[in-house]
C-alpha cells in the first residue's frame, strides 16, 4: 500500500518565483528557471527541494545536503555546497515560512475531516441556533439553543457547543471540543479536545467540615485571531470574565484558571499552568511547563524560561526563570555560585571542611 499524503501537492515553482515571493537574492541568476517542487529539511532534501540554513548546529547537514536550493543568510553563504543554488535572505527561516505558506496553504487551517460542505446529517442543531451561510458542521457535533456561528466556521466531529455561545466568522472548533459560557471572535482556531468555559476551581475551604463551592458566573472571552492548542482548558470567570487577547497563540495542554486575563499577541508553550485571577500583559512569552501563582501581574513583553515557577509579579520586559523564578541574570549567578561550591568541596582534601 502506498504511503498516504494528507495535503495537496504544491504547484511547481522556479527559483525566480521563489526570489520574487520572498525578496531573496538569487546569487546565480542563470538558475532562475530551475524548478522547485516542494520543501524539505537539509538532511532529507533532494535536487528539486528548497531548504534553508540559519543555525550553525546544522552545519554538517548543510555540507552534505542534496537540496536543489537553499535560503541562507549572507554570513553562511560561502558554506553552501557548489551544487546548491543560493537564495540570500536577511531572515532565511522567515523567508522559508513564507514559501511554505504559499505552497501548503491548506495546512494552515483545518477543514472538515470528512469532506462535509454543509451540515452533516448526524449533527444535532437546536432549532433556535443561528448559523450563517457557509458554516460547516461535521458528524455528531451538537449545537445548543441560541448559539450563533459566523460564516466560514467549521465545527468538528463530536464537538459540543453549549447554549448562547457566540462563535465568529472563519473559526475552527476541533473534534471533541466542549465550549460553554464563551464568546469567540473571528479567525479563532481551537484544536481538538479543548474544554472552554467550564466552571473554575472555586471553593471556600473548611478543612474537616468540607468545602463550600463558589458559583462561577463569569464568561470566557476569546478575541480575534487566537489559536488554542489541543487539550487546553480555559475556565470561565467567577465574577469577572476570563479573557484571551487578540493574536495570542496557546500550545497544547495548557490550563488557564478563572478570571485570568491574557493580553494581545502572547505566546504560551505546552503544559503551562496559570492560576486564577492573574493578569498577563501584551507580547508576553512563557516557556513550556511554566507555572504562575494566582493574583500576580506579568508585565508587557516579559519572558519566562521553561519549567519555571513564578510566585512574584514580573515587571515589563523582565527576563525571569528558575524555581522560584527571579531575574535570569541573578538566577544564573546563583547557579554558578552553587556549582563552584560543589566543585571546590569535591576538590578539597578528604575530610577537610567537613564536620
């Protein structure tokens, strides 16, 4: 059996086409008519592939690549093998992505997994729901009372959309998502298995006498052009809303607690845990497995390294990391000091400096 291919094959392009699309300079103009049929990594590329090089870590792969053409910065241009056509670019990877988006536009946004062009017969849609023309609903999806969904939106198989939810235009809701108490803007991509709008973790703690549940009556607001990774959960607010700002990109398996506000154009990597009622500014980047305590403020432009635990506010443009997180320069100095102590102790004569 032949191996399946899941995306459309790109049209054949020439190196002159690639140069025009990316603004790169084709060093040998005589190769402008050379054809490119697809994209590949340095180690897997063949004579009709375009690749890129932008990291010395892969210098060995560049030296042995069989690619037909390579996007590369000026400082590495001389390292490209003679048989590879050079496309000089200021930002090679950005240029490569621009080509990839042109070649594989169908991979940017999921469509119906089953080729559905309208409403699947097995979908269940409440009569009071309002779907604009051009909405696609895959098999076994359930859409509740008074839901509104904009044109161009795709609702995946088995997804459940609760009463009164609003979903804008050109959105995607992945298979087996459950969404309630939520207002969603336009061009929002929600990957499979997300749970959005369930009540947050709110209790009054009474110890041995039990715990009193606090009603969670807020909403989730997801602004335009947000992406939410697979398996992510976003709790609705308790009194005020949980807000995900415009253009923010969230990776897989992220937990966002109630009343959290995330600003615009933030980047959240996988398995982050955000406790309730914290505020994250615009353009913040959080590494994988970062945990942030409740009621904190993370300033605009801040960055937190992977696997850090944050218990204090972080100022705007701060670079923090560690457990517990602190400014990275301080953290590194402390690590070096501890390593020096261990090294010096190991090097001392046996028994010296020991009780």
